C-alpha cells in the first residue's frame, strides 16, 4: 500500500498528484508516531547521563563540545548512513526487521551453503533475543524520565514520581486489549509537535551561545577521545543513548514504506533532535549546574509543567510503539517456528497490524513494573540500557553484510569494508556498555539469554517431534495404492491438518483404526509459512486431486499474516472444492509428550520444551478452526 502511494507512475494529472502528496504527508506524520518514539524521547536523559555517574567527564566547555561532536557523528554515521541510507534498502517485500533481514539473506543462498544458512539463522535468533531484552527497558526509562520532570518544579514532587510512572505504565498495558486504532490517529500529530518543540527550545538556547555549533567539526570528538583514552568508554556508555531506537526505523518499514521514514528522519526528526542536543549543550556551558535536569531547564519555570505533560505523552507513545513492536515481532517469530503458538487477538477489522497478544502483554508489563521498582530512577535504568541495543545493531550490520554479498551482489571486500567501518561505532558502544554490566547492564543480557535458550529449545524440540512423527508415518500415495478395499464412506468432508501433506497424518490413521469409516471427501491440509511477509491471494492455496476422494491442500501464508484454515478452504472453490462449514469436520493431532530418560535435548531443555508445548495455544484456536467442528486425536511421543 505504501509503495503504491509513493510510486511516480501513479501520478497522471494534477488531481492524483495532489492526492499523492496528501498520502505521502499522512504517511510521514504517521511514521513520526510509530517509528521515532524511542529515539525521539532520548533528549530527556541522554546528554545529562554523559556527565553523571562517574563518566570522568565534567560539564566544562571543552568536554561539552567534545560530547556534542561525538553524538552528532554517532547519529550521522549510525542512523543516517547505516540505517536510513543503506540497511533500509534491504527490504523483504517491503518488510524490515531482523527476521526479515535474515530471511532475505537466506533466500540469497538459493539452497546452498548450509553452514552460512545456519550462521544467518543463529544471528536472527540472537537479534530477536536482544530485541526482547531491550523492549522491557524502553517503556520503563522513557516514562520514568518524563515524570521525573516534576522534580524540576519542586523537590516536594519527588516521592510521587515512581507511583505516577507505575500508574501510567500499568494503565498503558491494561488498555492494550482495547486496541490502539483510535489513539493511534493522535500519535503522529503529537510527536510532530514534540519534535517542533525540541527544535524551538534548542534554537532558543543556541541563539544565546552560537559557538556551540562548532561541535559539528569532528576534531572536537577526536580530541575528546584522545584526551580521555580508554576512560572515554564510560562516556560512550551514555552517548549511545542518542541512537537507541534507530533499529526501529528499519523494523517498522513495512508499515509506512521506506520513503516516508527517510523523509521524516531527514526533514523533521534528525534536525529536531540535534538542535535540542546542541541547545542543551549551550545551556550547560552557560550554567554547568543545570546538568542534572538540563532538558526541563530549557524552559522558564512557569512552563515546566506543560513540558512535563508533553514529555509524558511522548514517552507513552514511544512505549506504545515498543509494545506494538513486541506483538508484531512475536507473531513473526511464531509463524517462522521460533516460538510456540500464542493467542492473537485482532483489535481492528481493517488494519491487519493491529493485534493484541495477552501473554506477551502481561509478561512485558511484569518486567517493566519490576524494572521501575527495582531501579527506582531513569538514571539507574540508564545503566541497564544500551547493551542489548548495541548488540542488536551489530547483528544488523552482520546480516546486512550478508545481504550485500548474497542479494545485492557486492564483492565481499567492499561489503566487509563498508559495513565493517560503520560497525566500528557500534562495537565501541557495545564495549562501553559491557562496562555497565555491574550497574544493571546484566539485566537485558539475562533476558536475552533466557529468550535465546527458549527459542533454541523450541526449535530443537519441534525438529525431534517432527522426526519422530515422520518415522512412523506412511507416504500418502503409498497408502492409497495399498487401500484395496474402501471402508464405509459417510457424508461430508474431513480435513486433517498435518505438517507434511505427502505423508499420511497420524490423526487420519487413528480415526480410520478406531472408527473404521471415511468421509466422502478427505482433505490433507498443510499450512506453510513462507519467507515473505505476505502471500498474494492468487498463490494462497495449491490443490491436488489424488483419487478415491482424497485431496491435498497446501495453504501458504507470509510471516506477518495470521493463518485462517476456513478462509483457505474457501479459496479452494476455483479448484473444485466447495467448503461448507456445517458439513466439514476438522481432525487434529494432539501430541502428548512423555519425558525420556535419554533425551537428545538434555534434562533442562527437555523439561522446558514440554512446558512450552503445554502452554502453546490450541491448534484449533491458532488456525481459527470452528471449535464445534474440531476433533482432537491424541498421540504419545517420547522426547
């Protein structure tokens, strides 16, 4: 949809051109609310943290100019050149994100080089795990930092900061089930106002000390790094906060298209952020005492409460964007087999991306609440922030290098040189944040390690289960050849879901053995997830007639789509299959996993895999099968 609205070929006269401009403007404003919420709220805490918590930097003019120069070039190299200019070219049918990037790189292998394929898959899992580690911290630090602005009005408000932050965050998670479509219409305009305010406040302070603009000269950054030596790494651990959220530009590309995000970044977001950072720097040079609440010191005392309100609204929007991103990426992970099935509720009849996942919502809320209570302030949370983000940036750089070589056909020395140089700041930031592990940096890594363990356990366990099932199954064509005497047939259609339509499903054999009847029409249905975001309706189903009333149907879905078995069967009508729900029975295999003393998974993974399997959503729910038409047949499997 986004690509159509930005295609020059669609503009044929003045009226369509006007519509095109309106559509582009709407996409740009919409992107502001969803894509840039995280990176857009960094001015609340990023610059101040550079001079606090024993970073070895003092708020002197030389240090301020050096820090501003470093963050200016960090934003330019990491966000503008690496993500906006290069990585956003690597779209998987319009979609972005670590999973889309990995599938694009894998497709470039054309089925060869299994070791490279395994390495790409491993990077995708690591990137996904790091994303979850970061997703817990973003809402906690952003909302808390905004509410802390109350302390700039009067210290008497300080005891109310944490309770108010918790109230806002809990309320945000509670409201997820209602959907965000109505509130979402306000996101873009509010964030547009936010960036305009950032720019205006920055220009106001820069006008009082324009010499601060000299910091665009990279020599100031080089001199600061040279003077500080290795101790600059402590400052890097805070400077990295200015680029946190940059991966969202690529991850959310599928919602708005590449062009609107690029235009929004270059024309609104980047100028607003940099002007505000430089304005804060100018104010610190004039009065170093303001560094602890420098953002809220940008306005006169009478206007602080208004700025706190706008900041809180902006951080709520940023948190909403992260929560929606968790839901979206989790759905992709489920479709690609990285995580067990979970309940997915669609909160909009028109927008396919508007989903709600209860389990992920409450798990994320519990983690965010624990972080706010455990750390107590945004300054303490800053110690936990950054490690997962920079790790994810390194993963993106590695996968983008693979895409450049395998898909764009760059020569490998050129790809390695370009992305290697761009990864140098990411690596420096990652090392700097590793120094913060004792101060909270361990937290996102523990979360990421747990997610990695869960994903790898699930994938290995499902492979073992699939192997166990396939070893005891009979090729479907071979079964039909051996079926000399056709059992009694009953009216209606029987649909048997299977992971492999070429083999006889265990549920079918169980039904035949115990009930000794066959339906008039037998459909062996395989739901297949493709490595593209969406599958065209014309390619949704593939039907094959096998004779004796048997058909195989392969229903294909993209990794951003929700499988719908009844809808897939309705799509079979042009192939001669008329779906009537009241005359159709769905037979589903239900595996009962029995612990084995000599499991190939090992004791810990075996027990966790069994627990994950028990918690997975029912097949009939996930595939939208009418519950009153579903019949489950059990099968014991040792694992």
